[in-house]
C-alpha cells in the first residue's frame, strides 16, 4: 500500500513538511537538518558496490526528541534495519522501521500502547537543477542526495511518523457525534417560515 504523510501532521510540523489547505496527503519531503531529532549520516562514498547493512537503535534522548515532534505520549523503542546499495551516484535504501509507541485515545483520552512496523524502499539520486525526478514503477519519487549524504536517522523518523495512526482509538471504542436536537433545527425552521411568507 502506498502510504503518504497524513495531513494531521501539518500541526505537528508547523507546515514545514507539508502544504496545508490541500484536500489530500502530500508526498514525502525530507526534513531539514535543524529539524532532525535523529541523524545518522552515511556518505555515498562509504557505501561499497556490493552494498552495506545498517542496524540502528535510538537511545533514550533521541526517542524523547522524536516523540516530541511526533506528538507521541511515549516512545519506548525505535530501531531500524537498512540495506543500502549503490549504483554510481544512486543509492537504494530498503529495510524496516520498528517502534513501540504510546498515544492517547481520541475518544476516551485513555493511554494506548501500540507497535509500528513500516517497510522502507527509497532511491536517492544526485539533485537535478529545478527538475522534478519522476517515480519509477509506482515507487516513491527519488529523493535528492544532500551533499552526497543519506541520513538514515531522518529516514527512520519519517517512516515512523508515516506508520502512526492519526486518530488512535482503544479497541471497541466508537465515536458517537451528539444527536441534533431542536436547537439545531430552529434556524432551518425559521428559514422555512420566511419562504412561506414570501
């Protein structure tokens, strides 16, 4: 399933990663360096032709920072495993991000503890001057390399956020909107009466 960043994150990131006002989620956009709570830079030059495997585990300080920008109540675990392949100046990143997250039920406000598991399949290419790089085979559009660096911590953070439920609810809990009573009908009744008079 092709997952895109949900619009609810506009509030979390203060419009830095999204374009507010649209009627659908926007494509992924790489976080700017000052906004990255977890940074694990890998130079393209350090990736051998036969590829390299990386296992990342976020420490407590990183988890607290990621939880803060993600709007999480808690983040007790955050790790990722990536396989990087290089073809010339192009880097492919495949792997998974796993996390144990604490959220709050949007209906009851009770704490909820859930697990997130997100698959990653990205391609990084040298930046093109004012050009839009097309996606291939239904994949995400390629990401531009920043100074020949792939930041695996930023990738893990972004895919964690993608995997979060924007409206978490406790199992079996349903939201019931308040029933419309007489007060809601009065304006329409008054309008109907005016139409009859005219």
